[in-house]
C-alpha cells in the first residue's frame, strides 16, 4: 500500500494521504483524489504569483495537503454494525499495518487506524503522549461521539491507547472503555532516551528480518548507510523505487519523537482491565516480563494475557497475523455491548 501511495505522489507531484487508499480503493476514486490535490496546488501557485505582484516582492507560500483529505483517522474498514475498533500506530507513526489485521477480523467489524500527523507534509509531530492521546480522541469522536470505546495499540501505540482510555474516563459518564488492547507493548519510564543509529531505526521501522553487513555499514557515514539500506530494501520490494533520503529521514524523525515521548511518559493507575498480546519469540524476554509486571501493578483489575506466535517485528506477518486476529476477535465477541454500534 505504501508503494502505491509513493508512486502516485512521485508521478503526480502531490502529497497523497494514506487514508485515500482506503476511502477510494478504485482507480477512479484515486484519480479523483489526485485531481483535487493538483487543483488545490494550482490555486496555491496562482495565489503566490498574485501576492508577489501586488507586494512587488518575493512571497513564499508553503503548499500543504488538502486538510479535508488529510486526517490522522484512517477508515480501514468503515462498514459494519459493531462498535468500531480504533487502532493506534506504533513508534513509526504509520497505521497501514492494521489493514492486515482487519482482513482477518469479522467483516461486520469496523476498523479505524490512527496515524501520526508528523507523516504529513507541513505538519509537526506531537512530542508528548498526552498531546497525541487528546488529539486522537477528537479524531475518533468524529466517528463515535460517545463511548463505550474499543481501543488497541501496537508497541508504543499501546501506551498512547492507555492514555486515551485514561483521558476518556476522565471526561465523565458515558465515556466507558469496553476494550483496551496492547499489542506487544513494552513499558519504559525514563527521561533519558538515547537516539539509536539512523540505520538501525530504519530497519526497525521497516520491520524486516534481513541480515545486514553491519561491520561494513559502520565504516560508512550516515547518508551512505541509509542509501545502502534503502537500495537493499528496494531490491526486495520493501520500499518503492523513488523513495529518497528526505522521506527516510522524515520517518526516522517521527520514530524518534514518538519513542522519546514514550520514554518520558508516566502512566497513571488504570481502573479497569487491560488485555495484553505478547509475542512468544521475544528478543527481550526480560523486558517483556517487566512490562507485564508493571501493567499488573497499573491495572486495578486483571491484565488478561494472550501469547501470539512470532517476534515483535513478525507477529503482524503471515501466518502469525491470523492467530493474532483470531485471539482479538474472541475478545471483541466476548464483550456484551460490541454487538451494535452506538
């Protein structure tokens, strides 16, 4: 999906939001979205020329994506009578991974992804978990104004989902949380976040289980490392051919901002049940155990745990994603009120 969006952006010189692919899955629908953006860009350019002539001086207007098209809320599966499931992005800020999950859930289950505003040209990323949660609450309430809510978050997204649940409960009666699911979320409380090597961040973002010649890469400068890795991933179709350093560094910047926010966030006691899905092949078993222990102290009720095959990076890949979806579906079906949309 990211390859389709990147190719369209490169070919037509527009910043096309990821949500366009879900809202307009046909060629005709995507063509209409591209046309609207091109028309808006032409209007901005004409405005720039007019202002420059009137003021007799250079005027620079930064072109931004159509705000009506761009939104953090991505409708992955908008049809269905059940309560919608809202899925929060991980540290990479991207919600496209949830399209795989939605494929294996009930066709009657609406699914919405939440992606970082920092992925969009001209928008700054939020730097605090509390800010992200407050913003995403406003987004989900455009679809579902009142609770009860179903929230889930992958990795760091579980931390954001937890804070969203806290803030919703603080809003008062009617804002119930019927489900809070954390997908292999690790809890770390530390203000001292050390940014990893950019090349390592890129590999983490792409969630690819590929052996890289790290000894050779460490002899290269940062740009050379990223170019080498980009080319390797392009050959394996993990990245579109036109993906460049500017786009890569934008992803890395979003990742570091989100990770730093997660490190500095201190969650409050949560007055309900937390459902935790943990990968069985964890690369950090000690940290995984510590996270479970931390959540058990945090939740006033139980922490229900499910073990899902795969690693942190591969639990969303086939065949593991199907098992994850099946376990999640069981949880949703067990909720009495999930039968009808509010």
